[in-house]
């Protein structure tokens, strides 16, 4: 509750404070991503990404199907998210939402 009150107070303070808050949150998010990348570069092992099969366990690696598999999976995820988002945004217009929305959600998974 306190966090929300501080946010409202900053927003009520004016455009300069909102711009400063937006910039600081953006810089913080960028620094978290850069830190994650640096830690991955220092402690990560590139063979975990490029190897088709893990040498220790024999299981498929992270990038087992190569770039084409990665792009195919990305396309499927983006398409399914778009379908799910359209269901959510159109759910207010459903005539019988208790029946229609679960059917639409299950259909979007297929």
C-alpha cells in the first residue's frame, strides 16, 4: 500500500517527476539485462547452447534443433499468444461468457 501511495504522490507531483521515474525504471531494467548478460558470459558454457546433445546426460541440448527449430518455436508462441490475447480482449462482448470463454481458450491451445 505504501508503494502505491508513493507512486501516486510522484505522479501527482508533475510531468518532470514522472519523466524522471520513467527514465530511472528504464535504466534499472537495462542494467538488469546487461548484468544478466555479463554473468552469463562469465559463468556460462557455450556448449550448453550449441551442442545438440548433452555429453554428460545424453539429453538433448538447449538448441537441439538449431536455428530453424528456435524460429519455429518462436513463431508458434507468438501466434498462440496473439490468439489468447484476442480472446481476452473480446471476452467482454461474449453473449454467454461462462460457456464461450473456456471453449475459446481451449481452442486457442490446439
